[in-house]
């Protein structure tokens, strides 16, 4: 088979393929290899073309033993690394390399590891506190009623913190499972928002915050899951009360439907606005990441788990909507939720 015929066959493969001839020079490659190793590889020595010790060693070992191998190869795709699983196989006197992109699975694996590490860290602190107080109550404070009362209060606080974390983890799991299922129930937003604010009155009163509902349109209906939308707006208004309390006022607005360019559909906009301290711009893009906090200490003090906005993002994605967060330091924060007024695919 001629080199031209080999190249023609390689172009039919749905992945990058490169062939190293018996003279250790590149004999053939398809166009998909260009994005990994660059163009004009034909005739180049494989060491010069590949440049990474692990794959070079694998080729030499396969040539010597005739036994194929799989190796990891790191390429570049713009500013980011791309991870490939490379199959090295001997075909007659040629070495055939196939590159399988593993970047997505590697990233997913890293996300899982980070998630487990974050959960472990979040649980370790309250557990350590509880164990310490139990030991103290069984020892030095055993017969001290004042200390016992104080320690039990702290233990209850730490136990509630763990309960909130477990509840949010379970909620996040349920939301992720349902994310691909488009909700079809018709939800009247004005009544739903009024109900959410009614339920948060004690919390707002305790924080000295006035929460105002501004129904620019008195009634608006969207297809959705009422329970999940209550979860979304409860979370957003709670955040505004907790972190925007210095402004003493939170406004929830239901705006008229309009065409939304990003959604390519007609959508209703709901905004939650506070006049508090605001959030620095470099934090905004990361606010929906799991366990990301602008202020770790303050978030834990007010009972935050770091999962609320991640849950909100998944719910809005399920509703095929969009979340937008705008903020200025010392001027406050506005969170906007855009929900399509008709089912979209």
C-alpha cells in the first residue's frame, strides 16, 4: 500500500492518527493530528514530532517487544491543556498512534475529587467542634451548668450547620438528576413570589431589612416546577437579606415579558435587588461554583453552605432560563432570573 493510500484511509478515522515508518520517521498522518502536533509532519523523526518522553519511550518499547501500550499525552488547545490517551501499536513494521481526547473525563474526575474534598472539609470542622465539646462536657464542664448550657447551644448550632449541608447536598443531587426533564406545570409567578416573601418575613425582620414586592405586571405565568422555583427565589431573597442587610432594603420585581436574545425566546424577568455592600467584579463569574464563597467566615457565620447558587443555577438550567448577577461595591447587587414564557427544547 502506498503512502498516499494510507493517508487517504487515515482521513476516514474520526480521531487523530499518525503512522511512524520502519525508518522512525512519520510516514502518514491525518489532518486531525495537525491540531495536536502541528502541520508538515511527513518525513520528520518521531522524536522531533512528538517531543514528550513517555510517548517516545512507548514507541521504542513497542518497536523492541512488539507489544502495544497506552500512554498519556498532553497537548495544547489555546490557553488550556488537552489530555489524550494514546494507543501505540505495531502494524507490520510501522507504529500506529491513535489519540483519544480524555480532557472532559479528566475534568469530570477532578471535579468529583474536588467535590469530595470540599464536602469532607465542610463536615470536618463542625464534627471536630462537636467531638471537642462532648469531651469537655464529659470532663472539665461535667458539673458546670453555665458552661454546659453554652456548649450545648454551640453544639446545636454546629449540628444544624451539618444538617443544612446534607440537605443542600441531597437537593443538589435531585436537581442534577431532573435537569434534563423540562417542567410543564403552569406556575403563576406573582403569587409564588408573594408566598416566598411571606415565609421570609421573620428572617427579614430579625435582620432589620424591609423586603418589597414590586409586581410591574400583576400576573405572569410560565411553565415550570413550582417547588423548585420557590427554592430559587427563597435562596436569592435569603442571600439578599443576609449579605445585603447593610442597605436595609431588598426589592423583588416581576417585569413584563420580552424577547431575550440569549434565550432566543420570550421570557419573564424577575430581579432581586439589595443596596448592601456589593460584590467585587472578580467574584461574579464564580458565584455559582460549588462551595465558592466571597467571604468564607461571614458565609459560615450566617449559615451558608456554599451550595445555594449552584442549586439555583441547575434549577434555572432545567427551566431553560438564564441567571445574571450584577453588582457594584458599596451600591448593592441585582440578581436577575429570566424564565421562558413557553416551553423550549
